[in-house]
């Protein structure tokens, strides 16, 4: 069946929206231009629904699509279609009388589709909760409610013998209109209500949302801390009255960034506007939400991946209607519509979880900045270890650079030192020198935090006779040994197998583990320091939201203990009794194949170090390494994060890497290696051809990915770089159209990753 569509060359957002800020209303003769949820990079034209008033752009529309019916988003109207009118089909239904989004958010989403070269229909689908995508109403449906009528003379005598009726009437007078379900909940029944209705004392009404629970009255609890001079000047610089402005709140751990967010939020709430706070995947803990609820005495609406579809729908509505004054969420919350946007804040803006790694590969941080610009509101990016992109923008004067250089309150910055593992006796990855320090801190009644970014029991299982080691059958990676249940697991795909008792290569029984992960260390530390408890914090020990909260509660009882964990420990948690922090193996990050490897390593070390001495105790940080002369590690000891970052930024500039050039990856995957190689070559040739027509585009490839095989798929890449964003955009647009117009073998998948976070 032939489908009506129009392939738009160039960027359609420019065609439709740059000349008009507000939504366009159609005249009857026009064609509807619809974003349909499909992987096709096209907009589809439809005829209007017969006999119905024309809809508004930004609303949902049900349309026939092939043999199916789908719900798309009406983008706008066109006077003409490149398809003969006879072939166009009428739309089936308009679902909304008002747009889902503000004109500004709508524009921001069109921008994202353009910028990330992602199909517009799928961009909208990514931005909407599932139940809105599938047709749930924007607003909760109106409900029948019962309300008390103004009391007449003689009420007392009328109900003198009916105390239960009087009680219900008083209840309704007091609470306002209630639904039948709420009346039952309060302990009354329908018969009782009927008697009141018969007497003309109550009536049924159809109440729309405005009569539902009113929005909360926000009362801001007075802050218990007096902002210091740096906090005061940061707050003065974040002024929502001035409209759009992007600030980098660059504050060392414990410097009171959260306090700045809260006071900025208070100002915005007082102006009657909403605040959107984005936090990393791992930072959205119940404690964090409670901290905001208590301060602002209002419900804080959360939005994150662990919520049910229904909960997400409610959060979306609460944000959109303006009912929720504060919304806190992870990456996808950046798409929530806000009736009254006042400020967007991104905490830990350097965190990798803000970049989506599939589908619409957007950066929530970059989208937030664009959105804030369109909404004309301030955006604040906060971090103790700003991403090189943001730091560079701040240094170049594109962002306001707000610094908090001192720890707030009594805590002072910890002392950092290196331990050279090459010249020390080492037992299970713990050097003699570190062992002495651990003893000392525990004896003083303090807590010790040991960081190792390697979960599982051991990273390698090997044969001591022939040297065989266990690799995943689907990936170019070693299988990790896990202790409970005993198994071999691949951390890059779902593969799991039993631990063999004999070497599959030479049948020797001399097989053993090499290296140590958190589980092996936990066993060792437990023996070593018993009865001091050892708390292991990694993805395996904290499955489920509650598990993590329970662990942190136990730790915060403050008894001397050893905390052992991965990346999860590095993120924003407050452990006031930790006085010693040790990075057990800094070398894991030292030789990463990725261009961001060093950036991530220093961020992790600084973040982990920030967990030491957070309260009024002096902290100490040690870093174990076999490369004690490594300049990068040494500069971390003598210099600030910013100084280290600046020298790494110089290297990036010399090697033409982001943020000094824009980097885009064309990723190609195939379950059949040959098909993948051939397709990657074709793509390169296409790109090479297009490169002749566009200046300042650098092409590298086709290359095998650093992990060439993952989950059974062979992976290839094309790197596309340019110092000019407009040129890169034009180039990518042409490339995508050409590749999409050609044939893609059935086993091959390709995707474009604009501003790729890593090359892995
Ligand atoms: P960050 O978010 O930068 O890591 P927080 O905002 O969590 O830091 O602050 C760290 C600690 O310092 C908190 O216990 C906070 O209450 C306290 N604090 C923040 N600002 C001040 C201040 N001006 N005076 C005293 N204590 C402060
Ligand atoms: Zn062997
Ligand atoms: Zn695998």
C-alpha cells in the first residue's frame, strides 16, 4: 500500500517554525504535516478529518499508517503537498484541543531532531511518557463529585435524628466536593448520600481539574545555614529576572552547591514559577527527595526510570499543569513540559548518565541549555569536576563561571598522597602502607572508604598450565568471575556460564582467578578486620532501590567500618564519618583506549576523594598506583582539578578532539562480519564523496570499534569531525539522507551519534 509522505530536504524546523514563535492555526484547505513514530526520517502529510474543526499544532492525531493506525504529533500545516491529493489519506481523529507542549519546548524538540539527525516522530516518542504516546488524556478526566449546598434554616432540626447524615454533610462542607470513592473511604455509603440529596442538602457536579486537589501552598523553610561570600555572589549571579543565562557552578565537593540550588529554587518559587532539577541516575535517592520536600514543604515530583507507566503519566501531568512546583528527575525529565518554567538545574553535570546511548542519542545537559535558551530562563550546571565541554565554555566566557572554592562549614579539604605499589609489599591489592593507615583510622573510631571500579570476584579466570583465559563467546572481553552464585559473567552482554573445574584447553585442573574485584576484596577485608563490619556497595549488592538506602543508613550510624565500593560510592553521597579514602587501583583508568579516559579518571578520583572528611573530621586520601611517576596522577596531588583539566584541554586542542572540534560517530553493527565491513566501507565512500562538497570536514575510518565484537555483533565506526557546527550539520544531514536512501543489508544496523561521549 502506498503511503503519502513528503521527504523534506533541508531542515523542516526551519521551514515551519523560525518565522513564527507561536503555534499556527490551520485554515480548512490545508494539509496536515504529521510526525509519525517510525524510524523514517520523514514528515507525513494527511488530509484533515472531515467535518471537524481544525486542530492546533503540537497536538496528537490518530492517522492511518500502512495497515495500522498510529498516534503522531501534528507539526503544522502546508498549503501544498508533494504528493497528489488523491493519494493522501484523511487523518482519523484529533486527540487534543490544546498542544502537549509549550511552543518553546516544541521548538526545542524539533531542534533536537535536527541536531541529532534523529527521526522527528521518534524524537517526540522519546520525549513523551508511554501512556501519552498511546492516547491517555492530557488531563485527568472530569469526575462526578458531590458537594454540600449552603445550609438552610432549620438544618439542625432536619438532621436531628440523623447524626450520620449530619456527619457526612459536615464532612463535605469541610473538605469540598468528593467523589463517591472518597466518600466511601471516609466511612460513609451511597444510601446515606442519597438521603442528603433527597433533602436537597447536597448535589452532584462534574468537576474538572481546577476543582481537584489544589496545588500545594509552597512555604519555604528558612535555611539553617548562612551563605558564605562565594555562595552569596553565586546566588546574585543566578537571577531568573534576566531570562536566559547559563552558569557553571564549579564548586569543590562539600562547598555547598546544593545550598545554592535550594536558595535559587526558593527565589523562583516565590516568583510563582517551577523548577526542574536533573540529577544523575544514581543520585536520585529517597533521601535526596526528602531533603527538598522538607525545605520547601511541598510535594516534590520525581521522574526516573524505575517508575511505572502510570506514575510517569501522573508526573508528566503534574509538571505540565503547573501543579508540581519542583520536579526532580533523571535524564529524560528534561523533556517534561512545564506550565511555568522558572529555572533548570543540572547537578553533577559531568555525569555520563546524562547522555543517552541508544535511539535519540541526546545529551540532557545540552538539551537543557537549548531549552532554557528558548524558554528564556536560567540554567545552572553544577559540579565539582565539570565536564571539559562546560569548563571550556566557562573559560571562553560563554557560560558564567561561578566558583565555590572552599568547603562550606567546618570541613576542610583532605590531604592527597600516592602509594607506589611497585615498591611495596601488596596483599590482595592492598599495600603495606595502606594497611597501616586503615588500622590507624579504624582504631581512631572512624570509617574507611576503599574504591575499586571493578565489581565481581575477579576480572579473569585463567589456566596456570597453558595460559588459557576465559573469554566471552559473544564479546571481545574476559568473563568476570562472580562468587554468589558461583559463575562466570560477561559485563558487556547477558552471557553467563558455570566455572569450569578443568581447563577446556589442556584439561589441567590448575585454574585460578587473577586480579581482584569487590567480592574477593570483601572476603579478604572481612577476615582481616573482623569484627569491624565491611559494607560492599556495588551494582550487585544494591539491587533494588531500598537495598542502597538500607546500606547507607547502616553506614551512617557511624560505627567504625570499612566501605568498599565501585563508582556508586563516588556520587554525591554524604558519609560524615569517613576519614580515609583509598583509590585501590588508579591504573585501571590510566590507560583507557578512549579519549575521555583521563578526564574520567581525574573526575572519579576527585569525586571519590571528596567523600573524605565531609563533617568536622580531617580527611586523608591515598591513591595506589604502579606508575607513581605518571604526570597526570602527580598533578592531581599538587594541583586543583581545574589546573589538571586545563593541561588536558591543551592536549585535546593539539589533537583536534572535543571540545575544540565537534565529533560525530557513525556506528555500524552486524551479526555477519563481512556484511558489516562492506557496509562500513560503502558508508565511508559516501562520506568521502560528500566531503568533496563541504569544507572543514575530517573523516577517519572505517575502523573496528575498540571492542570489535559485543553481544555477538561486529562493530565498526566512522569518525566525522569538524570545527564548524553548521558545516558538520549540513554534512551529516546529507550523509544520513544518502545512507537511508540506499540499501541496508538485513543484518546491518547503523546509527549516528552526534557529540559522542566515547569511542567505545
Ligand atoms: P555540595 O553539594 O557542594 O557537595 P552541600 O550543599 O551538600 O555541598 O553542602 C555540604 C555541607 O555543608 C552540608 O552539610 C551543608 O548543609 C553545609 N553547608 C552548605 N553551605 C553552608 C554554609 N554557608 N555554612 C555552613 N554550612 C554550610
Ligand atoms: Zn590450560
Ligand atoms: Zn559478552
